[in-house]
């Protein structure tokens, strides 16, 4: 792969429970690039992301992400790959019985961080970057949906990922809050982190232009970059 190419899929087939979800899929992602994957609910967008973080198997074709071959990837390499990814889910997947700080500390300790000062510093950095520096001691259930998604993005940033995979990150949010979240993801991308975001919200794609790939009929198809305000 070229030095700045993080993901390369060539003629890939992705299946789940014996059913082909995507066929003959081609996709590349470069460092610092923002890509929308658009399509209807159930079109295979989420399955595409799951294949990128090695939760769904790649059946055929060539599939490489940050030097890892997704064909027959081992459990050890899967764990190593995921430490280099930040994953953001539509339903947040936070520990609701813990504070924001403890949610983030749990991830850091699980990925090898030990020094308490380093942990505190990294938590403060990510909460500041995501615009919620004063929420560290709040319980998750006390936060709004937008604040919870910011915590989820902070969690994704903890280990300085090369790529953020955001699966419908605005799906459970009101329109204004959703716009704030997408704006935040674009800010993160401008700092050098590549972002792949699935969505069926075309208004957001128009408001925040970037490269667009359509997922439809079991295929990935490149589209022209959305024009701002179009």
C-alpha cells in the first residue's frame, strides 16, 4: 500500500450468516481523509464498518487495513488493530452505572495504561477536545444524548487512533445536536485522523462536504463530493 493509504479493499465480498452483504467492493482510505458511507437502513453500511474492525469476515478479494490482512486475521492481530481504531456507535455503548471518568479510565487500563497521572491527563485532554471538560464526574445517565455521544467520541480518541469508524453517530440525536457531532468529527479529521462515517442523513452530508460512497444493492459506489449547501 502507499504510505498514506490506511485501507485498501479490492473486489471484496462480505457475508454474514451465509448471506452476502457486499460484493465486489472496492474502497480506499487515506490518512486524514473524511469519507461518508451513505445508504438506506439495512443497506450494509454497518456491516462494512464491522468488516473493517474485523468483526465480520472478508470472504474474497484483497482487504488490508493499516498493514493487517483482514483475511483470516488472528485474535491477537484483531486486538492490536482495534487499539489503532476509534469506534463510535449510534447507541453510544457507554457504562451507564459509572461516571464519564470511569468509562474512559476503564478503556485506558484495558489497553495497557497504568500510571494514574498519565490516565488523568489523557482523560482531561480528550474531554477538552470533545467540548465537555466539565463532565468528568457526571454519571452517564445524567447526560444528554449529545453529551453521551461526545463521551463516546472522547473514548474513541483515547489511544490516538489513525482512523475513527463512526456508525450512524447522529442517528439517536436531534438535528441540531447531530450537526454539532458531525462538525466535531470534521474538526478531528482536520487534525489528521481519518474518519469513516455511515449515515442516511443526506442533509448532514450536504452541510459538511466530504468524499461520499453509496452502499446500495450490495455494492459500494463512489459519488461526487457533496457541494456545501447543495
